[in-house]
C-alpha cells in the first residue's frame, strides 16, 4: 500500500491569483462598492469615503500580521489613509479625503528622485528585494551593478518612475477638484495600477533594448580587438 502527500506550499499561479484577488477586493472593487452602499444608506460623502477607505488599510495590516513586517509602501499607504481621514472628518470636506491618495504617490516619486544621489537607486533596491538578496538569483543580480550599462539602465528606470509618480499625484489632485466624488474615487482606485502596469511594460521593452544594444557593442568591441590581437602573432610567425 502506498501513500502520497501533497505539498502545502502554494503554487506560483495560486499566489498570483490570490494577490490579484486581494487587489480587486481590498483596493479597487471593495472600496467602490462600500462607498456606494454607504451613500445609499444615507451617510455623507466624507463618512462614506472614510469607512470605505478602511479596506486598503485592512489589507496592509493583514500583510503585516502574515509576514511580520511592514514595508515602506505599506507605511505610506497607512499614513495617507490616516491623514486624509483626519482632515476629512475635521473639515467635512470629501475632497481632502480623496487627495490622501496623492500623498504616498508624491512621496514615492520624491524618494525615487532623491535616491539617485545614494549609492544605489530605489528601483534597483526594490528589484533586488523582490528577487531576494540572499538567493542565488539575487546575488547574481546584485553582481551586475559593477557594469556601467546596467547602472545606467536602473538610474533611468528610477528617474522615469519618480517623474511619472509625481505627475500621477498632480493628476489626482486635478481630477479630485474637477469631477464628482464618485468619479474621482473610481479613477483614484484604478489609476495606480494602470500607471504601474504601463511603467512595467515600458521597463521590459527598454531593458530588452538596452540589452540588445549592450550585446551589439560587445560584439563590435570583440571584432575590433581580434585584428589587433592577430597582428603580433603574425609578426612573430614571420
């Protein structure tokens, strides 16, 4: 008689599916549905926004409990929710609650640009953290920092992310000030993922282009050095 055991480790597909489900429930659909339901129940715009904004905070706190750590992005999200909620409740202005989403976005953009003066820019640090600095893949990735072309690519990545997130923060403020509360809420929930998705696609294409260019330059350098290396050998043979 044979017995078989199944691994309890979640597969990558299940992990990605769960991550997407959490984003849809806690960050996008959940707050929008909660806001509409609370407004239908007779709550004011400010109260409905504050209560519906609890869901993203719950997701961040859930990650803290599960992983026993809070990353910088999570801290910015919680700070933005807290500041916007307090300002909204004190002033009764729903637009101040919505503007809170611009605070962590703008801070992240500024951190990206400020990190260009540090030893390694922020986007490189995020990529290394994602891979795992103590894993073989992470160590190989970290070792690539010695090459000028690699450093240039990640500095460009960091500049583009910083400028784009500052532009997104400004666009959110304009949207909040020029549209209805419901419209501004819907756009503010979808915009971060649309921007991040476009930036990721751009990074993939730019990275491939930079790699092809590096390979082409390396091939040209090898072709130029070959005749130079052959000349002393021919002279010695003669």
